[in-house]
C-alpha cells in the first residue's frame, strides 16, 4: 500500500466506488446486501468485529447443541453474523434461504422469510426446536418469527419470544433468542471500528493526479477529519440522538458515513472540476459536517433514513450562539484553531499577508473552509470580513445573502460554520458536552449519557432521580415538587390533553403517589444483552415498586422535556410519541395503585403550588314535624 498522499496510479480510488455503493438512499441498494458484498469487502477489508459475531463463533467452536435465533430489522447485521458462524466451521454462507446443513450436524437458515410459505417456515422452526442434537442458527425478521411461533402453538415458547424481544435477549438450555435491534453502533467497541472501516488512512492514499495536496479533494479532506478523535466523539452524540427515535442499523450508519464522505463525487469529477475551476470547484457544502445530516440529499431521499431524520432533529446548524456567530463575522478575536478552520490567512498562510485586500481564497487550505457567494468563492474568514468591513453595499448585501440564505447549491454559510465549529472546535467551546449544549436543540444529552452510565454501574442516582420526579410532576400535573414522590394523576386528566401537549392540565385530580424510595433508575440493556450485544447506555428506565412492567423508558427527547420542565416550570413544546409513553406509564401506575380515599387536586395555581385536599359538603337529614 502506498504512503498517505502518494498516487496509486489508478484513475479512480477503489474506496470511493465502494462508498458510493453503500450510500443507499435510492432504489439501487445492491451494495447494502450481503449477497452483493464480496466486491466491497475486497476494498474495505474484513468485517467489523462485534460481540454477537464473537458469540456465535464461540458457540460454533464449543459444539454445544441448541438453537440460536437472531431477529431484528434489515441491516442490523444478521446475515454477517451467519457468515461469521459458517466461517468458524470452515464453510461458506449458503446462497439459498432454506434450512441447509453447512457442516456435519450444523444447520443454518440465512433468512426465514425467504422460505416459500408460512407453513414451511413454521415447520423449519418446529423441527429445529425439537432437535436434540446439533446446532441450528436461524435469522428471521420479527414479524415472520412471531407468525411461526404462534403457529407452533407452544405457550412457553411464545412467552420466551416475548421476553427476548422486550429485554433484548433470552437464553435457556437449548434455545437463545437475540433481538439484534438492541445492538448500538455507538458502543465503545463498535464506534471506532465503524469509523475506521471507511476512513482509515490506508484506504485513502490518493488516485492518479489527486488534487488533495493542493486543497482540492473534498472526499479525502472529509475522511481525514473523520479520523480525528474529537470529530468522532461529536458525531457519536448526533447518532445517539438519532438512535433515541429509530433503530440505528449498521447498514444505515454506514450509508450515512458514506454519503458524508463522498456524496455524489467521483475521482474523475473532482479532478475535472479542479482543472476547470481550480479552488472554486468545491466548497464547504461538500463537507462531512453538513452531509452527515443529509446535506445535498433530496427531501424524499433523506426520509428513507429514520436515523438521519432523528439526527436532523438535533438542530445542529440552526441553533444560534452569540460567540460562535461572532467568530464568523470577525475571526481576529477567535482562538487560533477557530481562525484556522475559518481560513484566516494570518494563521494558515502568513507569508501571503500584506497590506491591502487579499483574494477571497487567500487563506484556504481545503474545500471545507470555502463558501460560495455572488462575489465568488471565499473562505469563512473572507466572507465575515466582507460582511463586517466592506464599504460596497452590493458586496455586503451579497455577503449577507450567502451568510443567511445560501443558494440552491450551497447551504447558508452560518449553518455550515456552526456545524464545523461543533465538530472541529469543541474544545474552544468548553468541551464536547458544552459544545452540544450550545449548538444543539438538546441541551442535556451528555447529562443523560452520564446518568445512564451511573445507573448501569450501580452508582448512587438519588439526586438525578429527584430531579426527574420534579420534571415529571410538572409535566403531568403542574405541581413540580419532588417531596411528595411521583404524583399519579387520574387517567382522565392526562388523557384529556391535546395529543403531544406538555402543557399541564390545571388542576389535576390525584389518583395516588409513589414515594421516592419506591422508585429506581436502571438501564434497559442488562444481563445477557450486555454479554452478547454491543450496547451503549444512552437512555434510562424509571421503575416503580421494582416491577419491570411499571417502567418509563426515558430517551433523549423525553429526558430533554423532563429536564426543561424541572428547570423552567413552563410549557416545553410538543412530543406526541413521548406523551403517549407518559400516558401508558401513568395508566399502568393507576391500575397498579389503589385510589386515594380522599379527593385531592394538584393545583399549580395556588400560592405556593400544592396538593389540595377537597372536603365535600356533608348533608345530614333533619326530622320532619308532623
């Protein structure tokens, strides 16, 4: 392999072609499927090493008889795990979906849904479960698996499947069911591997006549930045936020990364554009920091990715910050690293600095620091200087248009700037947590991650629990004190809300209370799930009375609403899905708790807000004289 920056002699870098095949935001998704992966594997290398892959390899080596069922959405890596199992046995992954013997007394069903009909699928599953010897590995989507188990008619297996789907995995002496949807790409072991898989240096040596060294290749610039530890950590936060609203499949994460790095570019196109337009050929609109949120994708294409939709809801680029926006308009007072990514020639090209106006691209070192304007391409620094100091009203107006509105081919410069600062200058904002708080619509994400880690390791979470109870009490009753424990309103008061409304009903009838000592925080992924899957604790469960069916799962968006309610004690917006979760949780609590003998109301309008006991008038009959 050639050294970084050296030409490979190829007109097209193989990794570029491979990543375009992985950007599956169109009807052509052949590159995403295992059956078509051989050509990509020859470029990108060996599979990512997952806990689940190691689990099935160890199982194959042990020879222990039984059945392992992998269920989950398409793209979660079930087929890759099946291939790892076959390789451990010295066999190849079957090309057909039916039950096949890949090694003596070792059987594989690559995709249960690929079998001809429902009866056949049920028969295969029944025979596998009844087998006393040998190993059978079955991959199945959840719906197909549920149908087959229902048709078998065994109540114990039905309960076992339900438990596995809810908890993430379940195992017995001869049957293990694993819900691969619970695998998280942002887990400690997996996240770095995923980024290395598509960005490691040996994949990006450069093609023949590559313009990267002249600051002209956005693809290699993107890959270079995504090798940075701080950039990876900031991207990890965005994926965690998206994962709070969607199942983050490995296929989808790789597709987003591929789009962020190469987009629609090819080596031939990049070289042609550089020959035709030199430094003006590509701009920050081709940067990973915008593309990772779907920049450059049509609305319809972006909607094909639930994870991408969730990441977009982070608001990155749309959230204004006085200091960050000020750095764009005048970089002279910004930290050195910020001036560098802005393309300030005093930092990047000090030898060019002289009296008089410099060309707009004088300080540019890569396509990532350039923006397009009606006055021509220029660096972020050049744009800020034009808007702030130029005396020509036409130039100022054109600069403001580029800054705030952008155009058809270029996002607004202030959006691109905030995105790049978030990724590459987080330390200048006070660290990754502070950068997220200042530039995302989610102010408490890092706190949720820290809380989840504390809960996972059994540390004391009393203070955090009290704050959550305070916020929940305000959301559902308007009474924000945690001293009374978790207030359970009469279901009619909660269900009478507008769908998704976090505005508290005033007043709310009180059904009952759960004292703080009867509440606990735990993480959803525990026990066998942590042993067989790569998990990332980024959400928590509030459990009442130690009963798992009385649990409220608190994802990033739910946590944001609860914390804002506790902090501001005012309306915190809308959340239809979150409100439905709250209704279900409090409905189960009301069913579990006995109703109060007295009639009480949570009255936020009293001074101070209080739980008020209402005494109804009592009428005593009087005797009637005759």
